[in-house]
C-alpha cells in the first residue's frame, strides 16, 4: 500500500510529463524507484546491481517530440556458474495516463495501471534479494508503456542484440482491482495470458505446426502451465486462470516485445477489470467516480499476486534449465515414440522426465522419470496419438518447464 500511494503522490507519471521536477511527474517517480531498488539491493552482499537504462525515443504516434525514456533495472546475479547466464525477467510499468496518452499534465494517478504491478515487483525484489538463486533474476520498472510498450521494447532489443539467454519474462499489469465493472468480485484468481502460436514463428515452423500440431504447446504456453502448477501449489486457495491468448481484446502489455523477439513471456492481470478506473480523467460524472485511484485497489490481493509470481520465479531460478534441442525422431514408421535432446550442464542435475497427454488435454497428465540420458523410446505409445515433452529434474526434485519436441526429419 505504501508503495502504491507513493507512486500516486507524483500526480502524473505520464512519460511526457516533467523529467526534472522533484515532486511531480515521471522523473520524480523514476528517482524514487531508483532509490527504493538501491535500498532493497543493500542486503544482497553485492549480488544485486541497480541501474537506469536510458534511451531517447524518436518522434512517434504518441510521442510528439524526441523524449527520454528510462527503465529502472535491478539485476540479482545467479550464484551457480553453469546457470548464471540464464535469466528471468519480471516487470511492471511505472508510467501512467489519464484519458489521453499524450497529455503530460493532467492528473494520472495510475494506482492500478500500473502502480499495482510495480509494487508487486518491488516487493518480490525486497524478499528475493536476501536469497541466492542458481540463475539470474531481473526486477524491472519500465516506462513508455502507454506510448506503445517503448521501454520494454528497448530492453528486449538490447537483450537480443547482446544475445542474452532470457528463459522467461513475466509482466504484471493491472493486478490490483478485485471488483469488476460487471459487479463480480474475485479475490482468489489471477489471469495469466500465454500465447499459443509464437509471435516470431517462421514460415517453415508454421508449416510443421500445421502438419503435426503444437499450436497449444509454444514456450509461453509451457511457461503458463508451469506458473499455474507452482503458483497453486505454494499459494493454496488461489487460482491461476491460464488464458490461451496473447492478451486482451484491444489491449497489449510489455510481454509482447519479448514474444516478438522469441523470448517466452506471459502477462498477469486481474480477472475482472473496471474500465471506469483505467485511462480516465479523475472526475465524478452522474454520481460515479472515475479515475485510477487507490481507493479502488485491493492491496491484499496484490500481495497474493506477488506471491504467485515469486513462487514461480524462485522455482525457475533454482530448477534446471528447460531442455534444449528436443526432437521427436521420425526416421521410422512405428507405434513407439523416439525422443532425443541436448544434455543440460547443471552440476546438480538428476535427469529428465518424459511427459505426455492426449492431444485434446489442456495440461500434462503423465510423467516418467528416465534418468540422466539424452534419448528415450516410449514403447507402444504412438507419437500420432499423444503429445510428448521433456523436462529436466535436479537432485532436490525441482523441475524445469516442459519443452515440446520438434520433428527430426528423416
């Protein structure tokens, strides 16, 4: 609650608002966030580095003149040498808007959109900075979202240019309201949007998918299944509603630039939105209060969403990497299924599990531990009748997300 009210106190956080006013505007919010992340990093023993990632956005449809955009980035370095380059990103956007994305002066409190997501990221960073993880976790507050996902796109571009190994990205956007405009109140559900057909799918990959399936088995969808399984295990009574869609109608979030560059990414959002409290000028009209104000935010609910995120992130960063180059061998006509994959490099790897389900099932239903090997034949189960996958398991029983195999041609 404290963090959300503080962000609201800056009056507006529109990316076109003041950069140098110490009390109002995007610059004041940026500087406060930088200070908060630095405080959070202090107990990490030097493992967390806090940076400002700045760039100048040229003139664009929602940018009237070249404008500096700044992401606030806190990197918690992984402790296992074999896994430290493997990276997981969690974000919220700290910019806000009123009724117009180009109005940098109107009050735009942005309590739910998206101080709620930023508060969740800050709290995760605070808790996790004191702990060690095998892989690297990046906690990020981005700007320019309301002008076209600009901060996230720049970060994703830089990551791709530097060939970073980002195995998953979560964005938390509008995760604070539990009473929708439809009158439905739900404090025990969070939506996770996970696309099916990959945004960066090539024509050859599309041809393969049309032939043998896999439209429900992209890396983002496997990530969504993983979040649902882990989140519901560690936060009892809270439901992860997996949405088989990239995002909502007419809307988009900061996971999209990552998807477009080939990184697995998902969006967390509340289950029932109230559009009277998003992208609105603060006002009372016909007895109805409009505006994205703290009074319409459920702070305890945001804490639960943060716990779901943290459970999944911590498990990902301590588990082995998702297996690579997983193939289903198609050299022979057979009622068996031949699988092969590249070996993981973690020193604490125990082995691999083969998972499978019927082609109409939404989640994996069966698993078989096959040991530390890089190929396996599933006897008397035809690849034509089931979907298969492979995941890695460490000595503590932690499992990676599943990798869906591509056909290995004859």
